[in-house]
């Protein structure tokens, strides 16, 4: 893919270890003054794609980029996205002196400090999977036993549930501690009040293009044609509320109060160089879940907790490649019954945990159901998330000197 060439350099300055070299070219929604527009980013420079399109680039009505969400652009499909990425790569290539000296193009450039990043996508439907084997095993050990940790269906189907899209918010949006029913003592009646066991879940999510008509399914071979890109996702979870309510229909108030995402959608094309082999899936999966090639992606992930008025403490270093079920399988399973998907649907991975304790993707696992605490840099301790804590998630892929990342998803918890 032309835009992925690791030799490319941009005439826009890119700081060392930036998540946003010219090989990334993610898409987001930025606000500058009273104007909201589709943007991309190189280094710390935000590029107003509406202004670029009005100069005659992209061979499309410029109003596609004069939008408060990416959905209008996504409706034009994968080939259009690929065309736009390649053209942006050409415009800002260090060898393109004509564009560098064009004052109209310079007018489309803003510093990251000058803009506010907004919710990138109008999420129509939201599905949350449960696709990390180590996470599922850890939870099963805590609430059942190691010999019965994975439920009988887990290695046969990519387990998931339909979540709440209205409460998905962009990085920088504070959330409030949820209230609900809990039953802390199994021998006593339930109580009502603020959640006492608030947790993060380290996840990634993919966003879809418009799918097939209702009644048609998407195969693992076709799946990538229907996936626009990915972002970081923090699936906030109220563990005490969840424990009481999840039987028999699964999570409800424990999950629907908030999910936080990073503002940039990194295209699947940009992540192509970082693909790796997935785990051997045993037992053998059904034919509709079989796939060819490397469909997992090596994305380094990190979670930090920052108590108020002090420095952050890293509590997890994980990796998206630890997933058992990949995106192609998730989308194929989601649609095998004829379920239709729309442009802007979001599908989350489920908590991503590795085999080592340092790679666990939730405080439920890190604290092992509250039996262990993690010391913060100010001397305080955490088993779960407290009021005024800020949770920060980061992610990037790196290979052959090229780093393609997602930035951060940062969320403060209010009472």
C-alpha cells in the first residue's frame, strides 16, 4: 500500500516516538473556533480535510469533510478511504515542494493545542465481545474454579453482547461513578448506592462501513472490506453491580453508564504491516469461522492510573495480539445469522489480558478480585478505581522504525 511505505517522510515535523507519522493518517473530528470538520493528523499538526478538499483534492464533494462525524465519509467505502489516505500521503510527502509552498494548504494546518477533538463516529449499534482467553480464564478462576474456568461455548463461538451506544464518549470526557443495586453479602438482601468496585477494561474497538442487506452474512474473507478502522476503548465496569444483575441476561447497568474511546480512528490499511499469526484454535472452529493468513495485529497497549494531583502509575502492559478470536471472526459470527451492520457500528474486543500478571487488562484481575492492592506513586493504594482518579490508556504498533499509534483515551472519574 503506497501510504504505508516505511521510507516516506513528511514535510510536516514529526516528533520522535510520535504515534502519528505520515504512515498513519488516521481520521477524526476536530473543532477549531466555531468550525467542526473531518481531520487527519501528522505529528502534532491537525489537517483540515474540508479545506484540502475545497482545493480540488480527493475527487469528491468537499462537503463530505464538512461534517461533525465520520459516518458520511465512511458511507463512501473502503476504496475511497484508501484513495484519500494515498492522496494525503502525496500532499504531505517531503518531496512535494509544491504543496509545501502552497499558502492555501498551509491555511489548513493547525497545532493540536488549537483544536478540540470530538467524538469521531455516530455509533449506531455497539457490540462488546469477550475474546481474550486469558481474561476469560482469569474471571472463570475467580468466580468458578480453574478446572471449569472457560464455559463450554467459549472456544466454539466469539461470545458477545449488545451494549449501549449512547454512553460511548470521547477521550477527555469525565464520567460519574454509577449507582445501582449490589449484594455485597450473599446472606443478606441487596442494597442500593454508588458502585464501590469501579473498574476499567482495556479494550480495542473496530468501526464498520455499511454492510450487506439484512439476511446476508459477511465471511471472514470479506470482513476487512467492511472494517473502517480501530480505536482504543475503555469499557467501564461496575463489578459489584455486575455480580448481582448479570444472571440471567448478562450485563446491564454495570456496563451501560459509560465507555470511553480515543479520538482517532486508525484505518485497517495503516495497521496492515503489523499483522501476526494468532493462536492455534482448538477445538477446530466451524467452517464459517475459518480464516486464512495473519489476522491478529501486534499492538502494544498500556494502562495507567493517575490519582488527583500526582503522577500516573502504569498498572498494565498488554498487547492486542493476545486475542483468541480476531476481528474477521467476530464480524463473521456477528452477521452469520443475517444481522445487518451499518456505517458507524462499533464492536469492542473484550478485555485484553496476557499470560503474565503485568499484562492483565482490568483491576478485577490485577487485584485478583480485591485481594491485592497496587501502590500509587503518592503512596496510596488501589484495588479498584476511586473518585478523582484518571485512567489513561495508550496503544501503538511498531515495526522497521515505523510507529503507528492511537494516542490516548483519558478519563477522569467524578463522584
